[in-house]
């Protein structure tokens, strides 16, 4: 089974690196530089290239919804060209403060169990979500079970 990637949309790095958040793409002599999600999914050196078929893309709503929607649409276009088999599953977090780790944790606490149920049919669930880690490190809540821990039915 293919792993499922759960990640936040990076307004400064998706689908290509940018000069500033939501700004123009950064160009080098080799062209635009792929951002982390595009590199993870398409770079031949990535252990996940051609292995991930589903990506849950978490993105901010609220006052920043317009710019996040634009970056998401750019990501959709880039992946359609470079990895057409990858299916994106957007999830919008309707909140205005991307540093409100308690609110992020609550959003993910409600969302992740639903994703785990859906993803069990597709593959294993891999989390690449630094905001969850930040919330746990700050001790706002008890940590999520480790990947090896058994879930109750």
C-alpha cells in the first residue's frame, strides 16, 4: 500500500520556492526551484517519489484564504504536470492566526482520526506536519500516539 502524505501548504515554498510568502517564484540558472512538497513527490532522489498517491493538503482559511487558495491552485497545476497520478485532498483550517498552536492542535485532533479511518483503505498515514510537533513540544496537549502504537477500534 502507498503511504498517504498529510502536510501543510507552504505559501513560501509550494509548489516552487518563492522570494517571499505568496510572492514570485525564486529562479536560478536552472529555472524555478521545486518546493518541499513537489521535491518529495517528484525528485528521483526522494524515497517517496512515485510512492505517494494521495496527499491531504492542510491550508489556512480566514483572512488569508485568498492567497492560500491561489498557492494551492498553483500546486494543483504543478502536480498535474509532474505527477498526474497524485490525488490532492484539501482541508481548510478556518482560522486567522497560524501561530495559534492550541487551535491547530484541536483542528488536527478532530481531523486526524477521520483521516486515519479513510486512509486505512488507501495505505499507511505519514505525518509531515511541523505544527503538530510545535504544539506537542510546547506541551499544550498530550502527544499523539506513536506510529507503532495500536489504535482502539
